C-alpha cells in the first residue's frame, strides 16, 4: 500500500531583487551565446535561435526559483538581451511582430513555469519515489 511521505519544507524563492540580478546574468549569457554563434560563422537565423533558446531556458529556470513579481521581470530582461543581441545587433530593441511574439512567449514561459512546476511538485510530494 502506498503511504504518503511527510512533506518536506519548500526552500524559499529568490527574492525579486536577486531574481532580477540572476535574470541579468542569464540575459548576458544569451547575448554571449549569440555572439559566440555569430563569431563561429553561424547565419543570422542560428544566432537568433541560440539567443532565444538560452533566454527560454533561463526564463523558465528563474521563474521557478523567484517570486511572482520576479518571474515576469526575468522574462522581460531575458527578452531584452535576446532581442537586442540575438534577433538584432548592437542592443537594438525593436517592437516588430517577431520581437513582440518573443516577449509574449517568454512571459508565457515564465507564467507556466512559475505556476505549474511548483503545483506538480506539491502534488507528487506525497507519493514514494520508485
């Protein structure tokens, strides 16, 4: 028979300020990854894809670890770096269709990661590991 395990204390999330600083670091990583892909001779499409991939992964990781206010802030900062250095050059922020689609996607990623991952963890916390 399956028995519930005692609940483990959940570590506190990163405060909003710490999450914002971590988002800046993640954004810089997206910009550096885009620059490295460009220096390696990748085309503009691959450079943008690398920056977007780093921004999406970083946004999701930070959204799980930070507060409700820090999750969209992390998405916005990661968008700024991915848009400025991945989709465009020289930190130019644009508000064209694909730029706003990237922002909407990162905000959605932050929202889903911040709400869904802890809910799944709480739900599965009471069941024994296999």
